[in-house]
C-alpha cells in the first residue's frame, strides 16, 4: 500500500483539491471528516461532474465525492485485495484499520507486486535435445519449465524496471537505482 494519500475535507474547494491531486500525483482523494473517511473522489469523478454541467469554480470536493468507500484490512492478502477490487470494479482500495485510513492500494500496486512467471515451455533438456539430435521434443516427453522462471523478480514501484533486487522503502518496492535517489 501507499501510506501517502491526498486527504481533503468535504468543504474544500474543488479546483484547489484537484490541483493538489495533480501536483502530488496521487489517486484517489480521500474525503475525511476529522480522521474518519466519509467518501472518495477520483479525477474521473471530477471530470464527470464538469461534463454534467457542474461549475468547478464554486464546487466543493463534497459535491463530487462518492460515499461508497472500497476498503480493505491492512492484514488482507494480495489475492483478497485483488478479488475485492474486482468484485467492486474499483481501481483502488482504501486500507483502513479500526476505521482510520492507513493508506491506499491501487491496481498498479497489486500488479507491481505480482510475481511474473515464464511463458516458456521449453526446458533446458528440450533445448539440448534439439541441439544434439535436431528433433523437437514431443508433448509426451516434455516437462514443465522450472529452472528458468521469474519467481524472484518484481517491478519497481517508481521506474517500472523488472528486477530481482527490490526492497521496501516508504511503503514502495524500489530497485537499487530508485533507492539511491
């Protein structure tokens, strides 16, 4: 999860909050009443409000927010979070503990933490057989690839690089280059 999120009050000016959302490059805006989340708004909600004829110069974030907040427990597994996101057709979940927001989890967060697996069906033995005999292995004598998988790799949350050397830093999985910045 991303522990940093944009929080706003229902009465906050829509244009100022939108500028903050863009400047901070965050998604979504968590609408709070004190520490209690009461709604969420995304750039899409703001755009829909404007397209429907709303006046952004006089609107508040409360005018565009959705009251239904897709949430998940901080102890939930990634498959649970993914399933909850899919069931609610949500692009994000708000991570809450005891009713208080802890951060957000986006589709990108889930995808960047997922393990990538090899799509190769050739084993080193199959490649060796082709090289020495000139014959391709048949389906009956082919074994699944196990030696050349990508189980130990992941995607850097900052630059998107596929790497084996990810480390958690400020709630993000970062490659060595991004950790040095």
